[in-house]
């Protein structure tokens, strides 16, 4: 179970990181990756 929670935490961290990067890139460069979907700038 500890390994399960560990991987769940890592997955959630990567998900939040991708979402944050998507938000920042869309804020600074709004037309860089338009239409590529969620996390396309990664």
C-alpha cells in the first residue's frame, strides 16, 4: 500500500506540474500550442 500511495503522489505531482506549466505557457505565449489539447506544450 505504501508503494501505491507513493506512485499516486508522484502521479498527482506530475499532473499538477503539467497543468501549471500549461497555464503559465498559455499565459505568456497564448498562441504557441493552441489546439494541441491539455499539456501540449510539455
